[in-house]
């Protein structure tokens, strides 16, 4: 037989469909709670206690809530007993007062009217996300202001605090989840990428971008570039065009800082590791000779493979058998990853990669363990 707590749980599950019916302007229909008509308990006192608990929470006793209809049923162990065969909420008031949602639903109705008056097309969004309206019940005036601004100016190219909206400067940041969901619905043609989770990037706002660091390794640098070592925002890096023929990307920052002088070469440090993804939209790199110097370990080869998905002609440097064997005594143990097949590695690179995966220890040669003299000689070969 159903318990009082089970009735409560099943009523809670009907709350979202109820909110959806309000948006669709459907009249309230009797809400039926399905119960278990069978009863197998052996103890009459236990049976009477459970019946008493159900009845105590019913409309009959409290003046609101669910209505019970009983029927004489022959049980297996307790002869014939009156069991609840029908449990239902007869009116909207009974249902909401039972859930203690009267005030919440009153505000929900007001907010739904407010939202649809401003954006009739959001009716479908509300039906899909009724709890999104409920949880932001006190913010909808300001949320609507934000949506109206982005409808009129879908690609602001400003920082969040610069937006000319009469809200406090942290409002969008504090409410970005619901605002993003709304803007996805309202301005789908003005989203930079649905995979982009950062609000500012997704909706063409300025943000504190990653910095790409560059070192000009030529002993006789181009007179147009007065600096030997600079850091620039990612968006500027993507748009720049450098006269250098060669690009050298180093994973480790100290190795990047100690690179030797190399003719017509610019070194890049994007922050190390898988931050290599920052370089993917720099189209001007496609016309350069790119070399990548990373650790001789599983991660290093994964990053090399990733870089080649952007720039297929990328060459590796000091990620070979000769380097590994020369400095193998300095290898340390690194974590094993369930690395996939890296199809963009050369045969030699892949052979070394597969070998590292077989080692239980000393399977990682960090690039800073390679001597400066050896590195300088390798980096200048072929330049």
C-alpha cells in the first residue's frame, strides 16, 4: 500500500507538468496519484498505523490536499479491510497548498506574463524550462533588459561592465546560465560557437583573453619589430602577420626563454600543454614552417598530434629515439593515459610513443632535462 511519503514524492513529480499546463493555459484537471492497491502486512496495528498516517495528511483532515476514496478489499492476511483505491487532488488550490507552492506559482504566473509580453517567442522556452522562471523570480525585469539589449545589439564587442544596460555590473555574470539559455533561443544566428561555454566568447563580448608570448630569435630582427620578447592577446595574435619564415613552438616556458638565436624564426609559447589549442585559428601560421618541441612522453605526442590537426606540416624536434636514448638516464615516471591511436604521428614518432606506453616507469623525458648544448645544435639544424 502507498505511504504518505510516497504520495508526497509523486505529487512533487507532477509540479513541473502543472507549471507547463499553466503556460499552455490549460484548465486544471484532477491530478490522480497512482497507488498500490495490494497489502501484504501481517500486523493489524501496523496496517492501522499506515492508514492513519495517510488519512492525517488528507483533505478530509487538513481541509486541503489529496482526497481519498476507500473500498472494502479482501486482503491475504487481514481479512477484508478498507483500502484507499483512489487518491487525487481535486483543485489547483488543494494541490498547491499541499506542496506549499501557492506564493511561488502566483509569482510564476506574473513572471510568465511579463516574459511573454516582452518576447512572445519565449513561450516555448518557458514550457521547456518552467523551473528556470521559478528560480529567477526576482530578477526577470533585469533579465528582460539584458535580452532586449542583445536583440538590438547582438554582437556588442564590449566588456560586460561596459554594456549600456541599467543593471549592476555583476548581474549578467551572476545570472549567466539562464541568460545564456535565453539568448541561445532568441539570437541563434549570433552565437560564436555552441561549444563555447564562456559567456563573453559565446556572445561576441570582450574578455580577458589568453596572452600568446613571442620571442624574435633572429640576431638581426626586422626593423618593424622593436621588441625581442612580447605578449599579445589571442585575438591580436590570430590577426597578425609576421615576416619570419620559421615558427618554433616550445611547450616548456624555461626552454622557450633560453632558445638560441635562429635566423628568420619566431618562437611561440601559448601557456604550455594543451593550451596549444589557442593557436588553431591563426590562419597566417599555415604558410610558415612550424616546428614543435615538447616532452618525450604520452602527453607530448598527443599535443603534437593535436597541433597537426591545425597545421598538418608541423615537424617535431628532439622528440625522437636519438634524443630519448641520449638522455634516458634523466627520464622520470609519468602517468599512463589511455591514449588513442595518434594517426598524425610519423612512423618513428609513433614507434617511440607506443614504446613509452609499454614502460611501467621512466617513461617521461621532460624537455628541460635535455642539455642546452644539445638543444642548440638540434634547433639550428636545417635552418
